């Protein structure tokens, strides 16, 4: 081709390429609609395809659902209905509701509760120091509550990716958020009603359309953000607890489940909670509604040996297309949980297999400590000091009687040994004579056990306090003397040393004026050492209580030791040898020996 013709062809081709788009403009491509890229549309299509009829929620958290992951007004792409693959563009709005106690945030994507900040509680740093950050329950990217619906025939509506419209109103001083959406042929409504001066939120779900009787599935939080000084210890309390209608509360620890392991517990349940050490999110059945049908829990993936994730959902009845639930999202404050009724204060099932014994004591101890705090107006540190002294004073008469019984048992031991030696070949005769010795001194064979009784009486209180300090938020961050937080261990180990030292003093005083006993002497040194190891990592408040108990018992131990010393000098019970010697000196035949014939 000649150069001139080649140049002309190139000019004509360029003119065609430039003029054609001007004369014949094309419609905008899907990847430029409203500024949303094609990647977003593809993500929406894949999200729709991921929705299945399986009742188990995905272990992976949904995108853009955390309190910090949702930006009000930011465009996103989602599915309008679970059974349609038509991608739509919608705005995700986060509504914040502020009460005097908490700030809650609800996303229009799935009408999900995504955040709960505790206004009255600050996050703690190492050592128990308070920060300027409020406690936040939700972890970034997690929902606290999400919703699904299941209808007969396997028709499942996963609402987590459904955009809802929201209407905000004020009714009788309560803020209400009404979320509505049209899903296929059904109209869905989720209504939040936030109670002022309370951590309680009333939630109602409604559905209208064909075939509306079914089940409401409520997804529980898969974990909590730790705001404690000891985050590792805080995570050991991660669990789902539940209260069957016919028996005591129970729980499933996150650590009890292997990754992917599934545990299904059948109801009916009065309430179900997800909790960590001091905070919880609880679902309670309204008094007029039937109990929750089922709790379904699956172990989550682990990044270390400690379990920090699990998934769980609660199944509630949808009767005539409606369901209602009461939500408590806040601290485990004893009085507020009692006020919720339905034994909600037992959301921390204390004591394991001894729950029926420990739980009542824990409740009684907690009520007593709260009453003392309100009445005396003192800090919880001084309340524990007074409580320890009061318990010791209440037990003083019982201890006194038991210790004196123990002294009497020690005094008659020589006489019992003499009877056993005399009737060594006749066990029945020996037993009858021993019973006579007991009767002569107003004792019985069980008197030795009553001498040990005072040791066991304080144990239920001790165990109750042990469990109370595990989850009682009233002690959280409370300083006392050199202690930055009585709910944490003593950073200087002063109190465990005092507990061990006072235990040694109690044993040492108790051994005064007693016959030499190598085993007892060994225990005098061994028990305090064991207690030091035992108490060194306990809450400092529990150490404080036990140290006060030991110190308050020292005067009584000293008085009993003095009484024992006096009785040893003038024994009330004389041995058979002493009786025989005295009778011989008086010219009379010894007792229990035949008179000589003249």
C-alpha cells in the first residue's frame, strides 16, 4: 500500500472512532450505576447464593455489621429477598439510642442490634486502672442480635442481608425503632422499644402474608469484647447460659465445645443469655408467652488454646405471625437482674454439681453485702471486713461449745483407754463400759464430730464468696487500702501471706497445753503453706474476708487455750490408776476390785 493511501486510511479510522460515540451514545454500564462498582454487585449476588435453608448460621460474621463497620449513609449492595438474585442499591443507616445507662446502635441492614456501650462502666487497663473508654459489648464485625425466620416446608428467610426501612418515634418516654421490609410475599416488621433508666429492650417481630406460623431464630453474639484488666481470665467466663422451666439454670462454656462441635438443648426455656465475666446479653420470654423452643450452639474456631468464639441461636415460636422477647443488654448487677424476675439473677449458675447448695448461699451472701453497703454507706472493702467479723461473732457460741466439748473428749481419753485395755478380749463389754463413761460425763460418741462442726459451718459462706467474686460486678474496679481492685488478686501478695500467717497462729495457739502430737505439729506448718499456694491467685476481696476471719478467731482460740491449760492442772476426770492410789491411801479397797476375805 502506498504511503499516502495508508495515511488516509488511518485518519478515516480515527475519525470513525471519535465521531461514532458522539453520534450514537450508549447506556451506562452496570458497573457505573450510582457509583457502585461491579465488584459490589457481584458480592451481592454471591451473598444471595449463600443463603440456604440450613438453620445453622454461618460461623463467619456478616460484612459491615459491627458498630465501627457501619457508616451511616454509606451505599452498599444487598439482596432484597432471599429468593431473588436481583441486586439493589440501598443505604445502611445506623440508629443510635442513648439512655442514661447505655448507648445502643441498630443497623437497618437486617434490623440487627450491633452495639451496646455501657455509660456507667469504663474499660479497665492492666492493674485495674480505669480508662476514658466505656465498656462496649460487641466485637468489631459482630452482631449482638440478628434475625431469621423459618416456616413449614423449609421456607427460610435469612434477614441478615435484608435492607429495612426505619421509623423512629417516642412513646411514653420510650424510644421506639420500627423496622419494616418486604421479603418475597411477606411483610416483616422488627420493633425495638428502649426503656429509660434501664438496660432492658422490648423487641417484637411480626410477619404478614401467606403461611405465617413458624419459628423466629435469634442469633446470639458469638463473643464479647473484653474490657477487663485481665482479659484472659475474662474470656474463661464466655458461655451461653439457659434456664429450663422445670429445673435450675445451666450453662455451656465456650471451652466445652471443640471447633465445629454442635450442642442442641431442647426447651422450653425461660431465658437464654450470652455472657462474659461481668456483662451479658439475655433473652427473656415475656410472662404470657410460651418458652423458647431450643438452644443451638456450635463451637467456634480457635486461634489459641483458649476458646473465644462460638455461635448460638435461640428458637422462638411465631404464633399468628408474631413473637415477642425481652432483652437485657448490660452489666450483671444483682438488683437489676432480680428486678427482671424469672430467676434471672441465676444467670451465673454457681457451684457446678453443688449448685443447689451453693446458689442459695451465694444469693444470701450477695443480698447481705448489698444491704450492708447501703446501710453503712462504706466501701465494699470495709463491708467485707465487717462481714468477716460479724460471721465470726455469730459463730462464737457454736465454736465455744464445740471447743469445750473437744476439751472434755481429751480429758476422758485416759479413762476410755483404760476400759479398752481392761476389756480387750470382750469387745461388747468394752463398748458398754465406754458408753457408760460417755454418759457419766454428759457426752456421746458423736461429740467428737461436733467438735469439728465449726470448721465446716463457714465453708458454704466461703464457697459462696468464691463464686460471688467470680462474676459480681459490684466489686469490679473497687479499690481498698493498697488494693487497686478487690475483684483481682493482690498485686503485692500481702493478703495471701497474712492469710497463711494467721492460719499458722490459729493452729499454734490451738496446740498449746495439749499432749505432744507429731502429726498435729506437722499440720501446723503444712496447712498454712497449702493455704498460701491456694489463696495467692484468689480475688483480693476473698483474701481480705478470710484474713479477717482468722484474725477475729484468735481471741477465742487464746481463751480456750487458757481454759485448757487450767483444766490440765486440775483435771476433772482422774485416771483409774489415780483413783486406785487415792483409795489405797485412804485404807479402802480400790473400785472395781474384789474385797479381800478375812
